[in-house]
């Protein structure tokens, strides 16, 4: 049944309640019996968002009422915001596309991962939903205590034990505020997958397609294990495989982006001549800064005199944020730092925290912790984490390797967040014959292309695309957006011809003795991060 029927539902009277039942499907290996609950979808105004969201101007909105915990019988419910954007041509002629945002913790309505001007909605309705715990839901798990700490961390030694103590103190304060009135364990990917099943049934849809970005791919892969027969096609942008995602999982992506930038510099004669041995220089600087951190101040719009401390961990975080976003200026910035000028690196790093244009209120850091602390951290030992770190960067100091890129002190945060380990079913490998597009940027330092290859081997009808020179968020690249649109038009044979014309941008070459200045044009949105935890927050999801 196509979404035109769902649109009739949302176009009805405000008081309309559409009954539906939760699927009793459970993840592979689960012994859980899920009772049938009514899941009404009630029309209402579109939710307020921190920044205008263009697609909501023509959306029909409502709230999906779901159980807090489907194993409980006390009747406690949540309300999840839903928006349906009607197709440009009516009636729609293909299944709708439901969008799954990243983070975890970014809101699918407040910051939807919808690529502009690519025509996904010409003949399909688009469905947005705020995942449970995010900003537009009835119980947002916001943690201003942690948001304030992450901004304050600019002026602290990134991986010092004292910094970790402040991090844990902030996480504890948020937990103590939320836990008395909120079941933090109920905010997880499995319950969110059941919410999606509820939504599909409330919209009277037999089938739909899915577009998932970053952490959203984790949720999409779990959903395929639970309700795969309802999915006609799925696009996975920046893959987070639930079967392996953990702290150590981040290291191969960081190493892959590092190698990609260094190889690209060597392949461009001007860069190779001006910055010989760039990779070795970066590794040396990580060690030197870890032993002797540098403190500087930078001026940002609205934030003059911002203090920034650069140690080895900070330098790595800067690279993770810059790869695929400020790629053209990376060699010059490293060289500038090596010659005693930290301003370029410090400015770019700080801008991701205090001048991103992404409101901290958009990021539900409490949801982030509830998911990571139940589904990721318990499934990896410290030894396993360190093995992957040492394999990626054997030359780095142990203190740098101890903090996974993007996830500093997460294990310590989880010790005070106190949610139970998720069932083993969340780590099941997804095997599916649903047509799938697996697309990544070659310089994605957050969800590297190796993880797209990892999941694609079990998706028998998958097309794998890697965008040369791009970072996190393929849908924000013009070619990537075209590939995604062509996939939904023809899942068996998407048009990937534009990929051949993509290259790593030409590196900025600063004359010897001169400051590099502006290091290349920022690539809007390909930065990305895990919900404001890394050097540049991403309004598209982490």
C-alpha cells in the first residue's frame, strides 16, 4: 500500500487515532515475547525545531504513541514526532522512504538527513521520525551537563586523567537528574526498531524503503533482522555495523583516512615536494604534543580569545574532523604546527565546538550513552580495544591510544550511566537479499569504507560505492546524492558514473616561511561526529 493512504490518515481530523499492533518479530537469537500494544498515530502540528527545517513547510505531522518498554504492562508511553512530506507528483508511484538519522542522539526531524535538490521526493513520500529520546520526542534525553563539559574541554589536556574525572562528573550529574523519572535502559536500538514497525503499521504500509546515515545504519541493519520483509530497498550511508561497533572499531576508520590523506599528498607533486614525510611528521607531533601540550588562544565569531590546548589526543581528533572536510589544508596546517604556529589546527578544532551552528539542545547525549553503554561498550574488553588501537597507530603514546577517536572516556562514562548490557541479538550479523546501496567517502574517518565492505558481503544484492576524497555524509556530496537518488529509482542498477570524475582536492601549498591562511574551502556537512563528542559536530548525524 502506498503512502498516499498514509497521507489520507494524517490529513484526517486532529482527533483521529489509527490503531495498529506491534509486530511480534524479535531479533535473531532473542527469546523475547512482545505483547501486542495499540500504537496510535495522532495528527498534530509539526514540532518546533532549533533551526528552520525546509522540508517541514509542506509536511503533515503527528505523534506516534509507543510503549516505553514492551516488556512492561504498566501502560507507560512515549510520543514520537512523525512528519510525512508528500511526493511532488500525486499520487505517489513508489514506496515511501523512511529516514533514519545518525548520532545516536540526533533528531530525524530537527536535523533530517535529507539531501537537497536530488528529487527523492518527486514520486515518493518521505517519512521522518524522531527516534525515542531525541529532541522532538516527549522524553528527550538531553544532557546540558555533558554539552557544557565538551565545550570546556577545549581548554583542557584532551586525554589527561583529570579531564576524564570532569567528564565522569558531568555524566553522573546528568544521570542523577534523569534516572529518577526515566527508564534509561528503555532507550535503545531494539525498542527503536519496534517503534519503526509500529510506525509502518500505523501508516497502513505493507512495504517501504529506507535511507540511513551513520548510526542510523546500525538501526537499519537491526531493523532488517526484525522486519526485513517490509523493506523493498535500503541505502546505507557511512556504515556502523552493529555486530562490531565499539570503541576499538573507530581506529581502522581513523587510520584509513590518515593513510588516504598522506597518499594523496604524495601523489600530488607540489604537495610531495613541499611537505615531504608528512605522515611521519604528524606521528612525531602527536608524541611531542602528548609530552608537552601547547596552549594557545583563537578568535572565533562571537567567541574571541577562546583558549585551546593541543596535546596528542587533540591533534588526532582534529585530523578525524578535518579529513574529507578541510582536506585541502591538512598538509599546510600540519607543517604550520611543526614550525611553531598552532593557530590553524587550534582554530579548526575549536570551531567544531563553539561555532558549528548546531545547537547543543539538538543532541540527546543521554540517548547516546544509553545506546553505546548497553550495545557497544560491554561487547569489547579493554585489551581488545587496545589491540586495535596499537595495530592502527603503533607509534602513538599509550595515553593517546587509550582514548578511542571520538569516544574519549566513554568506558568511564558508562560506569556511571548504569544501563544493563543489551541482549546478544543486537550484535547479530544482518544477512539480507534486499537491494542495498552501501556508500561511503574514501576519507571518512568516522565510519570508514572498510565497514561498508564488511556489511556488504552479507547483503547479497548490494552495490558498494566509495566517493574519492569525501568524508562523512555521502548524501551531502552532489555526486553521492545523485547516486542515492538513482538507487531508489533503480535499486538493481544505480547510476554511479559521476564517481569516476571525483578526486581528492588539490592541496593548498603555502610558500615556505608564510602562514597557510585559510586551508581550503569547508565541505559543508561532510565533517560529522558522534553527537558533538568530536572535533566538529555534524548537523547531519554521526
